C-alpha cells in the first residue's frame, strides 16, 4: 500500500508565494554592491528588495 500523493498540493502552495532577493546598490553611482557592504555604508548605499514573478 502507498500513501496518497500530496505532490499537487505542494506545488500549488509554492506557486502562490512571491519570491524575492536583496541587492546592494550605491546611491551615488547606481552600481550594484554586496548587501554586506550596503548595510555597513548606510550613508552612501541602499539595500533593495527585488521581487521575482512566477
């Protein structure tokens, strides 16, 4: 005997969530930097959250 598969339910729930990631950016030049550097240099850098679509 095998248990009923819940594979389809798992896939549907992951499709509903929005995925995102963070990037660091220099506020002066607009160049990408590491998030670690952006958090350390708050006066000249920003941390942006980028949302990805399905």
